[in-house]
């Protein structure tokens, strides 16, 4: 499979996953299949970053999209008085963090200096989180709430777009770690299978641990409904079929499709749910 084929597959699976997210009552199989999409996007992004002529331009594009998506999340949430689900989708920030680490890793070529890359990445994330916390606690938050009606929660969505970090980005540190595993294992099918398989196994064991701590008894429901991120392992066969080809262009398809489909599904989900509530009230 070419990179374009993997991206198109990921787009389709992401779409049905978000249909499950924004439309209540959808079958859980949609979000199970949706677990395949994120690993494919990170895998393709790692190869895209590897092949790009300008690492800086690639990073800047992801950062710009993260900023715009944070603003869009806020606008969508503010446009509905009581949305069914808060829109907090911003995969661009997480992709940016993965590529930022790869960029820093390449900057320090000598093996002994690789620790500087890790340290710089950690410091950047800690400072970004510290700045987010400071801005949330500053008078700016209440001022925006009073002047524009922007809630604290939506203000945080804007901040995490401008200041992406592994504390508040979509998927958190687990997803950043997944992206890095895929980036460093992508060149070898064997290493990819072992690395990504190991990541999913650790996530599965982490899920079991949480279930035990919560006193979980309905394990089948818990593992296949409530905590299903470990099912990202389903993406592995598709990544192993990658043939190294780029396929047709469609360079900017993902950058456009992602915010557009989020906005449409968010609005449709709230409109349809509103009509359903209206008709139920009429029925009473």
C-alpha cells in the first residue's frame, strides 16, 4: 500500500469514528474500527517528515493547523448553548509534538548529545504547560469570559492549540509515545511489529491494571467498549503492507478534511439531537 492509500484508509476510519463520537447511539463497532486511524496517520506523518525537503516548513504547517484547530474547537463549542459533546479534537498538536521531537533528535547528530534532544523536548513541554496554567489563572480568562463569553474550558482548547504539550494534547503522553515508537520503528517491518506490538501490549496491561483498581467486573464490556485504545494493534497489518511509495499527491487533503468534517459532524450531531428532543417533547 502506498502512503496515499494508507491516508485515505485512515481518513475513512477516522470519519466513522467521529460519527460514533458526535452521534449518540451509534454501534460501538464504529469506534473500534476507528482505533486503526490514529496509528496510520502517525505512521504516514513520520514518513512524510522523513521525506520532506524542509523540516521547518513541515513543523510550522502542523503548528499553524494546531492553532487554527484550537480556535475552531472553541468557536464550535461556543456556538451551541449545551452541546451534546464538547468538541476537543486537535490531532495536529500531537502530530506537531512527535515531529518536534524528531526534529530535535536530528539536530544533535552525535550519540552522546542525544540526551540534549530529550532534555530540550521535556523542557519545551514543561514550559508550555506552565504557561498554559499561568494564563488560565491570569485575569485574561475571566476577561474573555466576561467580554466574549468564552468559558474556561474553551479557553484551554485555544491555549493547547497555541501551546501544545504532552499534558493537554489530544491523546496525551500515550499518543505522543505511540507516534515516536512508529517513527523510530518504521524502517523495518520486524522492528515495527515488535515496537508497535509491544506498545499495544503495555497499553493493554495498563488497561487491565486500571480495571482492577476500579473493581471492574464486566471485563468484556470494559475492554471492548469503555477502554479500547489497545485495539490500535489492528492498524499493524496495514502498516506492514506499506510499500514505500507515496502514491498520488493529495498533500493537503488531511489538513483540509480534518477541520471540515469535525465542524460538519459537530453541527449535524447537535441539530439532529435537538430535533429528536423537540419531537419527543411534542409527543408528550
